[in-house]
């Protein structure tokens, strides 16, 4: 296994300066897939002109957003400003959704600061023309513990709908075998338990996901330098459940490009944006790598190995791990 990771790209200015000349997009520009399937824009999710240009005459059946809620945790914006910013990109999302559509939003809850911004976002969403459908919790395999509180191992995924959107129930079935018995009832004169009546040997995912492996450097899908990468299994589950082949999926916070890659694998179209040219380039390179080699990521290598001197990544593994620990302990509240 390679040991050539990048540090956190949102914080390491030296590495950023080396990578920016190799990014094919500048702010305000859009990359269009040569195959005509996807778009990647170096755009602002809260900018009406940017999103209107991206969408053209298209409408999406699904939006999957993972906004940088660390803006609150790191006090780069106060809570009211953050929620006002969220309202802008939510309104733009809704304006470009089909009349029957789903919206999924990953969001954090800071245990050390009144669980913000999760409850504030949920209150803001009450004024939107979408109905809440579920609050999903994904359990991390590694938590951030303390001697004075429960270990923080959860990530929250909000699910909203409007109209009568697609929900493919078969996408919910997991790899977990059905081992618990119970819930007896009489069927055709015989007493049966729930396992006998089930259509599957495996349990459905429900709204608590315990079967999704948290991304770390030994996994092929890992994209070093991206501190908030979501597991592709989680995104695949959402995309499979809430859209059909050839449907358009939106992601306004591309980061490591996981939604883009999931849509490519599942024969959906994806329009995704990020304000950072480096993350846009990573998303494009990840798609190209999958198409040429079938790989989901770089494991403990990185997307810019063709242009970046290895000396810039010498201590990146320790730095990246330490920064990720620090970031997530703030996000989830290590107290």
C-alpha cells in the first residue's frame, strides 16, 4: 500500500499553491463531461446566477448535500449567518427540483454548543415547501471519546420530499443477515414470525445505519486531503432509493466527488459544484480514474501524484489524521 497522502487541503497553504495551477477550473467556470453525463462547476451554491447557469433547463429528481457545517464549529460564521446562508442554497435547490423530488442533507450537531446547527436548520426548513420524511443516523465505527460523556459516533442525515418522489424500497436492504425473531401473527391459520414473512434474508436499513464503514486511509475509496468524505456505500443507498436510471442528481458541495462517482456507477446524471477549484479538480480526476481503472479512490495515495513532488506529502498522514481528529471532535462535541 502506498504511503503518500495529502494533508488537509483546506488548511495547508503550501500544498494548495502547488496544486492550483493544475486545476482545470477557475471560480465561475463549469466542466462538462465529454460523455454528456455530468457537470462539475467551480460555483457558489448560494449564488442564483451560478446555479441557474449550471442547471439550464434541467430539473433534478434528487439533491444530496453535505454542507460545511464546520463553519459554525470553527466560528467562521455565527449561527444566524450560517442559517441564512443555508436558506439561500436550499431555496436554489428547491427551485431546480422536479415537482416530485427528494432532498437529503448531512448536518452536524455540536454537543458542546446547544447541538447547533442541526436544530436551527430543521426549524428553518419548516418554512420551505418540502415535507420532512425521516431523520437518519449513520453510526461511525470510530468515535471521539471522553471520560465525561458518551462517545460521539453518529452523523445525521435529514430527508425531505415534495410531491410523490421515487422511493425504491429494494435499495434499503443491507448486507446484515436477519437473525432476530419475533412479531408473531397468524397468517392463513398458521402462526408465523416476521422472518418467515419477509421477502429478504437481510434486514432493511431503517433510519439507523450501522452497516456503513467509515472511510479511512486503508480503504480504496479514500481520497486523502478531503477531511469530510462520506462513504460511497451511504451515498449509493440514497441515490438508489431516491432516483432512477438517467435521473439528474444535484450535489452543491462536491468535496471528494462521492456523489458524482456514485451517480456514474449507478447510471444517474450528476451536477455538482464546489467553490474550491482543488476540490472540483479532485472530483473530476476521481471520475476519470474510475472510468479508466475502475478504482473508487487513491487509498493512501492522492489525486495529484502526477504533478506534486512527494516531499510535500512526507508528514501528511500524521498531520491529516491529527487535524481530522481535531475537526471531528469539535463537530460532534468531545465533552
